[in-house]
C-alpha cells in the first residue's frame, strides 16, 4: 500500500530544465578553461619569472637558483588562486600572456638571445 501511494504522486519537474543544463554546461566549460589557464599558464608564467629572477638577483648562482626554485611554489600558488579570483577569463589570459611575454623579452635581452 505504501509503494502505491509513492507511485501515485506525480513528479514535479521544473519547466526550464534545458535552460539550466545549458547554463551548467557553459559554467563547466568556463571552469575547465580556468583550470587550463591556472595549470599551463601559471606554469609558463612561473618558469619564465624564476628564470628571470635567477639572473637578476645579486647572489651567487647556486643561491640564486635555490631561492627562486623555492619561491616558484609560492608564485605558482598565487597565480593559481588569482586565476579563479578574477571575474573575466579573457582578462586572465591577456594578463598571463602579456606578463609572460614581457618577462621573456627581458630575459632574452639579458641572455643575448635577441
């Protein structure tokens, strides 16, 4: 008897199920691209930054490399958190690409690659 009363109750579904799914999919895609920006963009940004800092710091080569390698964890974590704190994904990519590009050009000029 109890199972009949449960089956007799009509299920109440929201009318805008397809609209909610599209919002959910676009949200998931946005989060995926933020992870891509945080993981790959953060990695490239951090590697160029620590390479530049290793050259610019007024320490001997061993100490400079050890210090920047230690600081790389901090910089990578900050970039990862920053990617999710900024509202616009476009702004995130532009900022990461521009700052990494400028750092790479400075590094190239110092090392004599350009």
